[in-house]
C-alpha cells in the first residue's frame, strides 16, 4: 500500500496554534560536589503557527528537541519561557483546572505503540478512558458504542474490545493509540514518530489512516519524524530543527525543490531515491562531526561547527529566522549565496 499525498487544507485567516519564542531548559547537576548546575537547552526559541486542517512536519536528527517541543506544546513538559497560544489564549503555566477542559482538543500519539498502552487494561478500557475522564455524563452503554464505532473507524474489529494489548501486533497497537486519541474528536494531535517502530507496509497504512481521519474530522497535526520520505507525503509545511533551534520553515514543495539552509540540504540529500541511476549520480552532502551537546551549544549559529559554508560571522552572531519567499523562512547568514 502506498501513502496518499497530503491534500491542501482550506486557507484559514487565523492560526489554531501560535508558538512564540518557546524555550524548554532543564537543570543538570554540575560535575563535582560544589559545581553549579548546568542548563540543557532542549528547545531554544521556537516560533511557528499552525492552521486548521494543516499538517506541520517537524524533522531533525535524534536529540534535536522534536519530542520535547511536542510535549511542551501540550504542556506535558512545562516550558521555561515563551508563549503557546491555543485558539488565541496563552496556555503556558495554566493551572490544571484550566488545562483539563482543553485536553479534549489536544491529544498525542506516542512513538512506541505497545509501551504507551496499559498492559492491565483491555483495549476497550484504554480507548474509553478519555471519555470516562472528560465526559462523565455518558452512560456505560453509550461509551461502549462510541468505542466500537471508533475501533471500526481505525480498522480494528469491534469484537476485539475485551482483548489485551499484548495480543495485538505493533501496527494494531498503534491503531489502538490512534483510536484513544481520536475518541474525543480533538482539534490537534501531536504525532510523536508514530510509525518509526513499524515496518514499511504498516507505516503506509497508518499514514493513510491519519490522512483520512484528518479530512473527516478537520484535524490539525504536528507530525514529528526523522523520515523525510514519510514527511513529504503527509505534511503541508515542514520545520527543520537542529539543537532546539529552527533552521528552516517552508511548505513541502519549496523545501524539497529548493532548500535554503545547509542542514536542510544535507538531510534531503540523505533521502534515498528509488531510481538507481539517479541515486548513484546525485550529490550527497555529508556532515562531519556529531551533534553538539545541548549543555554547551556553539556560540552564534548552532550549526556552524558542522556547516561546510561557515564563516567568521557565524561564530559571533546568531541568525534570525528570515522570510526569503512567500512560503519559506530560513535562519542562515548566507542563504543568498548558498544554492
């Protein structure tokens, strides 16, 4: 089964989610008895908007802050500073009683499908749990009927309602996770690498299911992944993260046809092409060195230690995310000279 290319959402005038200068810093004990604590900058000043019915892809190497960003948006991890405006209201630091009703509209699908399910609960109980929490007025029969309808919608047989997670395959467990996230009919779902633990054929099925649900319920998705092939199919816009900073933000066609940041170019050049002749002759950009530690990020541009185009200015001045076209923003001092 092949993945369906993402449909273009209707143009909305105002974003459903606005993130401004979001930072998530963790305190790490220093080395030595009297050494001061150090600051780990997992997310360091991220800005973006998300519109109704849109899928925003978040890509980057492991350890660049993708999952932390997703959890901070949902307030599962408290941000250090910044603003997360949901439907125009800032929810950073909101108390539990204010966040609880918003949880109906803000859901997450986790990376490991089996580990995210309680092994002591049947899948009927797992899918029903959000209904029990957020809609206590519903009776048991109504809850069971809704669970069965959602199971059928995500491709699970309703007669499996009393089985336990260990009785299902990885792909089926991810469908259970999707059903649990969808049972409240939310407006936003953060998909934290939902297909990375699945084989290729099952990945396509899950991606297609997410796109069908998005069209049916007018969902907004934040799709976190390091697989640029999948991101290209499902996302409308793509944000490239490196060491907690946004390197480039653009629509799908622009970023694949003409990437403007060296890091984006390197990521896209690493994506294999099915045609062996083109794959052999394509230009491959190989980054030297490893991802620096977020405990001590480089000065100026955080990517400069691995950038083949780095100059003296990159060590002293941090680039801002500048709009270079109607659909593309890039954080690079020399994006005009890089082609």
